[in-house]
């Protein structure tokens, strides 16, 4: 029997079946073996039920996110048309806020869908050679449209070239990191992003100058639904960093955080090249 718990999920590496060679010359261990066999059968049943529940949950979330995206896309398109056809400054401003809200809702939908697929181990990766600079620039463009009041400064100390990755998942990772950096830096207008190559890894740092993270909270930052104790006044779900970590792990990389409370936070992502 090879059953393990990883990040709160029950996984089975092999089928759960009794593989015991039992020798009972006097019959005294027969009852003990019978109890163990029944327990194994119970575990098999519980595992099958857990898989069924995960499948149902994923199907429901996929259906719900699809139903949510359709009206959001329609509203987003209408807002864009109004902005193109009106000269009224107040209307343009209100439509801009509408588009920003929709983009934030779509980001939350993405997180929900990724969380569901990661929990069920059904997240599919479409890995191929991708231009890493283009991935980061796309993530910057997405975040800049959501939060135009903040500047994200990209610095490439070396040309990152191409890496093997899923570009959509990587864009999600860095958009989420940029979003966090901006969210928790309300009084700082800029974020610094540096990209270089070290020891066979493409290393990207995202540095903000915000509220920082209390030392006692740092060991649990990548746990699902974990939020720092000084973040209670900021909107959030506590799933973003955990999703980022799992996606980076799937790419064979690593992610780490350094922070000083009231001074800022630096998140570093290592990806193999």
C-alpha cells in the first residue's frame, strides 16, 4: 500500500491492495489479518469516493467559470466600444473602471480554475520553447492595464532567450506576482523586476517597497488560503502564491520570498534552462 498526503491532497501512487504473505501455523494471527484486509478495502473505497468528488468538483467549477466568462466578455466588449465612440470624459473614466473590474474578476476565475485542477491533479501543461522576455512583457502589459497608476520596471541583466515552459501558466505566475507586489505597496508607485542567469537557472526577482511580511508568517506563505497577518485590510483569497508555487514546481523550478516588514518584499523565481 502506497498512499501519501501531499499539500493536503490524498494521492495513490499504486493501487491499494493487500500484498501480505501471512503464515499462521496456529491460526492466532488470522483475525488480525482479516481486520487489516477489511481496513485496506475501506481505504480503497474512500479513495475512489475522493476521486469521484474531485471529478464532480472540477466539472462544476469548469462549467461555472465558463458561464461567468461569457457575460463578462460581453460587458468588457461593450465598455471598449463605448470608450471608442464617446468623447465624454466621465463616461470614458467609468468604462475604464468597468474594464478593470472585469479583468480582476477574470483573474479570480483563473485562480479558481487552476486551484481546482491542481487539487485534482488534472492541470495540463502545454510545454514548448517560448520567448521568456515576451512572457514577462505580456504579464506586465496585463497588470499595467489593471493598475495603470503603478509602473513595473523590467531589467534584463542577460538575454533570457527561450525556455521550455507553458507560456499561459507562466504568464499567470508573473501576473499574480506583479499584482501582489502592487497590492501590498499602496504608497509605492513602482515595482522592480530583474532577470538574469545563475548556475543554469533563469532567475527572476520581483521587488516591491510595500508593507512587507511579518517574520512569523513567512514559513507558511505558500500554503493555500494563507494570508499574512498584516494583510487583513487588503482584498485577497490567499491562494495566489500557492498556485504560483505549484506551477513553478511543475516546471522543475523553485520560488522563494525575502521580506522586511514595513520595507518591502522580494520574490525570486528559479526556472531551469
